[in-house]
């Protein structure tokens, strides 16, 4: 028969862990990530609707909100997602290192936002162009006569490419990365 020490025979209840308090910055970051994700999903829904059912873009999104059309909802979601992403790049977990003081500290966040949302805007127009090219000469939205879909797509593509190039340039301290052959010496 084995003898178990007295300390091992009695069970003790572990002390309850303290609940952590979430710092304000973490709450803000969580809220921004939520807006970024769900507004992006809302835009995705409207973009797919526009690509596959373009004639339904003027339909009301929900019968209890007769003033809210699908296309208006998509515009709001695109803008909300882009602003949330920009703010996450400034204060969130994936923030960019500051490029300087004051206004210069905002540059990497703005460039990465323009690069990402520019290519998203272009992809939306590219989908429209494949599915129904006749709408490229139409206004992008019912809210304004300009830009047309084709102008918006071209502008988004160019803005995204330029912003991405400048963002990468800013990340390397203003110098272009050396080629592999140049690095070998």
C-alpha cells in the first residue's frame, strides 16, 4: 500500500484568476476591426449584387428603411471600411511606424489605405466590365453624374499602383531595395 503525503490528499481550489481590464486603446482597436470587417462585408455584398444583378442596385435594401438603396449602402460601407482601416493603420495592432512627426506620421497609413482600397475599387469595376461592359459609360453612382465607372476604375488602378510604390519606398527609408545581383557585390 502506498502512502500519499497529507498535502496531496487534500484538494485545494485554485485561486480564481482576476479578470483583466481591457485598455481603452484595445477597445478602440476592436471596434475599428469590427467596423472594418463588417463594412467590408457589406460592400462585398453590394459589389457582388452590382456585378451579377446590376438592375437591382436601385432597390431598397430593407423595407423598413425605404430611403436606403443598395448602392447607397455600398458607398457607405466602402467609406466606413476605408476609414476604419486607415485608423487601424494609425492606432491599431498593425500600425505603421511613424515616418516622422506631425502630419508626416500619417503618410504610411494613408498610402497603404489608398493602395488597398484603390485595388478593391478597380476589382469591383473589372467585375462589372466582364459581366456587363455596357455600364462602363454610366455614372458610378446615382449621387453624382461623374465619375463614370470606367473613369473610376482607371483612377483606382493608377492611384493604387502609385500609393503602393510610395508606401514601399517610405518603408525602405526612401531608397529602392538593391537587386540581388547588386547585393552580392
